[in-house]
């Protein structure tokens, strides 16, 4: 099991923290994540709302590449229907070179209505736009002239000059929400990435999604073990009571801002085991259960709801020093 950090980079006007200060905080956390031995730090792409204030992950990761030297630099996710895929291919290839081959790229089709409205795109087109853009991006990364004729993308004998340092391309994950889509992505032989909060009631529901994915992957022609990445709100403290006392307010603030129709309480999420709040033993036990279900990467969402920077850093440190060793003693880690 691999351990990464994830931040949506949510901004809250009622908290005395500027967007620039948030950016600085995340960059500092990336440096700390590297020191503590995390595999990667992922950030989200969002538009037109304070829920996520990094509309250009390549620019942010370019800055991060100069502050770190070993940490994977990830995107969860690049929303392909909103962009020219040739430009996406070029911009992330630049990040891969600037970082010395550390790009980790999640891609998705988008799910927020206001973002599609802002870009003047119908949500009904998102799946076909995504599939076309993914094909164009991956083919462009081959570095050879190619042509493509789709409904939304047309390429005529184009070769991009900058291809990724990693060959044939950086690691890719496809964001999914439901079991049927998980199965399809598995059939395509791709890695998956998901936030169970979005659609699962309990960890058992997550297990059903992963099972569907692995059934599809077994039917694919892909070789090797796929990566199943799951993002969960995480806060490690001396006790479960302390974790709740120190971070529940931030979780509630995040939930209110979260742009899903359903708003869920700490108690509901905890009962469903869809958060990692507690002491090291409790968090490690939940991680072992995830590993048994087939999760191979946990993206710990620790910077949420304007949680105080010192608390985020303390939780990151406890997770790395107290939780990781407990899990690694019983679960293999690539």
C-alpha cells in the first residue's frame, strides 16, 4: 500500500487566510510530505467556486517541482472535457521534466454542474469528450505526428515537441464514482481513483466498487497489478476523541462547501468508516481493512476546511511515524 496526501485546496471567505497563504501552506506541506516519506501529494483542479482554488494544476506543480526532489507530484484530477487535449499533453509534459519524472496524473470527466455551465459545455457530452481527449493526450505523448477525427477534437498531422520524461507516459488514473464505470475502466486496463464520500454509504459499498473494477481488469489485456487509489479525510491524534475535538469543525466547514447534494456528519461518515479520524491504532486498522478490499493507495485528505496548518502538519507527522509502520508490518507496500 502506498500513502499519499491529497488537498482539494478549498478556500473559505470566513477564515482569515488568503488564497496566497493557502498556496504557501500547501507548498510547505509538500516539502514536509517529502521529508516524511509520502509517495505523492495530489491537488485538485476546480473552477468558478471556492471549493477548489487551483484552476491550473500544471502551474502549481511547476512551483512544487522546485521545492521538492523526490515526492510524486499529482493531480486529482485534470478535468479533460474542459481543455484542448494537446495543450494538456504539453503542459503536463513540462511538469514531468521540471520535476525529473515525478508527475502522477489523475484524469476525469467532471461532475460539477456549475463548471460545465461556466465553460458552456453540456454535461451530457462529458463522457465522449473525456474519451476523445484521453486518446488524443496519450497519442500525443508518443512524440510522433498523428491525426485524429472525433466529434469534439480534430487533429491533423500534429506532433508535440515536448513529451514526458517518463516513458511511455506518466502513471495515469481514471476518476470514477460508480461500480459500472469502475468495471469499464478495469476492462480498459487503467488505474482508478475515487473519493468514497461522493457515492458510498459505507466501506462495504466501496468494496463492491473495487470488486467491479477488479472483475473488469481481469478481463483486460493489461499486465501487472493495477493501482486502486482512494481519498479519505484523515486526522490522526492521540485519541479518537481528540481527533474529533480538533478537526470536526473543519470537516463540517468542508462538508458545507462541498458541492454534492448530500451533506454528511462526522458520525455518519465515521459509522460508515469513510473517514480516518482517530488514534494510530484505529487508523491503521481501517487502512488494513482497505488493503484487504484491494485498495493499493490511500490519498489522505488532511488539509480541509481551513484546518490550522500546525494541526495538519501534526497529523501528517503522526500518520507517517505511527500509522505507516503499523500498516507496513502487515501489508506489503510497493
